[in-house]
C-alpha cells in the first residue's frame, strides 16, 4: 500500500483535501472560498477520472507538485484576490494604513494621525459621492431590479410548481433537475450583476456538482443543500424588494431632476410647462425661487446617490448571506 501521501502530510481523500483548503482559507471572503473549493474539487475529480485505477491518495500525491498542497493553494488565492481587489478599487480610495508602533512612552496614535493625512470633512464626504462609480451602479441596480425581481419571482414560482407537479410522470425528474440547475445558473447571473454594479465580491463558480452521480443522487444533493432553498428565497424576495427599490429611485430622481430643470423649462417654454408644486408653492413659477429650486434639487440628487450606495451595500450583504455558501 502506498504510504507516500501520509508521509508527506498530504490529505488522503478529496474530502480531506477540501476540508484542509477550507481551513487554510478561514477568514477569507466566502465567495472566494466557494470559488477555490470548486476549482480544487473539479481539478482533483477530473484527475481521478483520468487516472482510473489509482486511489484518491495516489492522485492527490501525484498532483501535489503541479496543483499544490492546500496551504499553498490557499496562499495563491489570497494573493490573487488581493491583487484583483487593488485593481478594482474605487478611484481615489485608499486602503487603510496600518498604524506604526508608537515609541516607548508615547501614547497610541489615532487613525487620522497614523495615516499622516487629515480626515475629509463632512462636506467633502457628502459631495465626494459623485466620484464613486458604485453609487451610480447601485442606482442603476435599483432601477433594474423591478425587471429582474419580476423575472426571478416568476421563474421560481412557475418552475417549482411545474417540476413538483410532474414528479408523478417519468419526465418529472429530469425537469426538476433542470430547474434546480437553472436556479444555480441564475444565482451566478445575479452575482455578476451585484459584483459589477454594487462592488460586492460574489462567487464566479457554482457549488460543485459531481456529474458522475445519477439523477436521483444529484437531485437529492441539491434538495439537501440549504443554499438551494436560500437562493429560491432570495429570488422570491426580489419582487417586493425590486418594486420598493424602483419606486424609491424613480421618485427621488424625478423630484430632484425636476427641481433642477424646472426653472430652465419655464424659461424656455414659459407657462406651458407643468410646475413643481410643494405646499402650494410653484418652485418653477417665480424667478426668485429658481435658485432655491436648483439648490434643493442638487442636494436631493446627491442625497439620492448616498441612499443608493447605502441600499447597494445592504442588498449586497443580503445577497452574500443567501447566495454564497458560508
């Protein structure tokens, strides 16, 4: 019996390898951990299938030099993730600087003093949102979510109803398998939207499915996976959330842009344009109210961007909790 894997400290089974890799990635982003586990399992199982007749321990020992031990693979993923994060960082944003160790007898420096630069004022932070692309992405996501939410909700309700009702027929099992697989694919699509527009790291690969298993085993694995049901729950929640996001975004955008351009519209088209009426006052009707209308509209527009960014962060956290294997 080959004892090389045990002698070198390598795991002797694929499940052991994945468990050690998960432990080595402890504390990393769950989305990155899911991607790393998928890549490792797909590679190891494909090698096991190609090297028929060899045990899992022998295959792991054979690929240890090319793919790496779990600790080595984890370190590569951490370095790659850090490089990608730096490349995708919002322009103008800087990573937090680690405070230097204070000399003996000196109090601990505050974060502002340790970084060597003054903290921006609240005014700079308020208007600085215009430089954050994720604020615009979140606003676009709020407008788009009414369409995606309606589609996701309809797909889950119709697909689950059809699949379960056809289980009494011979075609029920493949249809159920296709539906559950489509839920995973749509989860990845939604993840790409969230990562692109909201800037929240999401999985780029799904949870691994062993294709060598039969239909019943694969359906059973998907049914027993809590992530399947949490993904469907997320899709069902997207309809009310999408309606709420769309309503808030369109209301605030219409009001802010209307107040900004109401004076210009009244100037160009006269009294033929509709006014902006608030408490019986037409902000586009009186010349002396035009500066106030534009000022309030601009402030409301910046506030809308801040709100969209906050909604994006909250929704990204919800999506990561429901769509990512923890």
